[in-house]
C-alpha cells in the first residue's frame, strides 16, 4: 500500500492484492522502518467498520486515528463495500480539524501497479 502525506492531505493507494485483502479481512496495513529498533517505524492501515455500525449524525464518515507510530484510516462498512465491489476508483473526505483546518483523505485503487 502506498502512503503519501503532503501538507494536510493523506493519500492511500491499494494494489489489487491489497484490495482483495481489505475486502476479505477488513484491514490492510503497511509499515515504514526508520531504524534498527523495531519501535522505530510508522505503521499505517486502512480499516473497515463493522457491518451493523451506523454513522451518527455528528460523526464523520471517514475517520483517522493517530498515535505515535500508528496511523489508521477508518472507513464505514457501506462505503468500503461499495468501493471494493464496484468500478469506483476511490473516495475522498475532508475531515474537519481545529482552527478551521481540514485533513483531506484520499483512498484509491492502484490497479495499474505492477510491483
């Protein structure tokens, strides 16, 4: 899975194999290692919500959970299912942050990827 971070934009691109894994397991993750110590890494993941869960009116449809060393993009079940099962290439969401800022989240299929 490719991760691109630029200013307040977070972009994930999944290969066909990663898309298949996400469809089957509801989660796919990657990691970037920054040193010899296993703790010196950033794990990033795309995770699908559970089927019965419904988005509440005041809840964002796509969410990001961040803690040191781990970044997870959470996608509602229905949105993930539609994206995986159709020819829809991707989806985006502007997540409101403090002080009138937004985090733009892009999730896309990278089906032409051959590596």
